[in-house]
C-alpha cells in the first residue's frame, strides 16, 4: 500500500538521521519524549471532542492506511441489492419489500450483501428511503430530501473527526515546545554539572521541539489529509444510493436507475455489467428499434 510505503520511508530517513546525529543522549530520551508528547496529544483530542468524534478521529490513524471501505465489489452488491428491491416493488408494490426494509438482518437480499448490512449508515439510508416512498407515493422528492439530510449529517460527523486530526497536527509543535521547556527546566536544575553533561541534557530537551514538528508535518498532518480523502471517497457510496433511489422514485425502470448510478461512478469503481448478479443494467434493454 502506498501510504504504508510512505510511512516506512519517512521513519527510515528521519529516524536514521536522528540516530546518526542525535547521539546516545537523544536516543535515551526519545521514549520519554514520545510518551510525553503522544500522551498529551491523545489527551487534547479527548478534551476537545465528544467521545464519538474522538473515537473516530483516533480510528482515522488506522483508516488512513486501510483505505476507503467501499470497493468495486461492494458497488456490485449495492446494485444487486437495490435492483432486487426495486424489481419487487415494480411487480407487487411496496408491500413486497416491507419485511426486507423493516428487518434487513433477516432479509435474503441484504444477507447477500453482508458488508452493506453491517454498515449502519448505508443500511439505514436504503431502508428509510424505501419506507418513506411507501408511505407517500405522491411525493418522491420527500425521500430524496431525507436522504440528502441523512448524508449531510453523516458527513458532518466524519468531517468533525477529520478536523480533530488536523487540529491535533496544528497543536503538536506547541506540545513539542512544552516538552522542550520541561527539558530546559531540568537542565537548569543541573547547571553546576560539566559542559559535556549540560550539552547532552540541552540536546535531549531540544528533542521535544524536533518531535513536535516532525509528528505534526511528517505524520499526523499527512494522515489527517489522507483520512479526509477517504471520507470523501466513502461518501460516494451513500450518494450512489441516493441517485439510485431518487431515479426509481421519479419513475425510472430499475435497470435504467442502476445504469444511471453506475455510470456516474469513477471508472475504478464501476462494476462490470456481467458481475452484478441478477441486476439487469443494459441501458437499452426493452427499447424498441426505430422504424426503418
């Protein structure tokens, strides 16, 4: 993975430079300085955010390396799942999918797409939209508006987590200075020592400033940026659900609604037509040939 390779390069170059130039005193102080700055950083995230935002922000460190949740196969599962629901509605009305949207964990359609079933935002978005359309067939825009609000609310929550990581990156240089000041205070308490000892103590103190700047601009800042990209990439999945169900609510046939949503995806995420199970997606299926 590209991000993991980048992390290895950064750690090797910077860590190797520190080992070669910092001397034994700096390497001896490194665990203490890392624990001090890292612990204070985690504490600031917990202090400045709600528990949910803090958990998601800290989880962003892992998500930045794992990448976006939704892959091409998940989009194929989405089209198969929603295609099955839409075709059932077309054949027998919304009563045909009542059990599916009220108890998705027991639905064969949802069970065939386990990653969607396990994802609360995606699962809830699908079920709520079909439920609203079933309650008020005269106004399909209401379901679309509700989906937009749900997506905006979900994205706002995740944007807070991205912002928390970026705020942490901005705060790390200052936390490094705090660690450096503590080292200087310790050095001043040993001012009667020999210059060689004092020099080593001052060098260890300055290690705090180095770590604060390095962690901010070499690790946390890039991780926050990458996590922000992942949040945007995963929002495409929810937006695809909205496009699908909105098109169906406006009267499009299931195959047309699926194809309209599929062709709006980036090429890397567009599933092959043949790989979407029972969801027919040929845009001209059922169309009449023009008269000769």
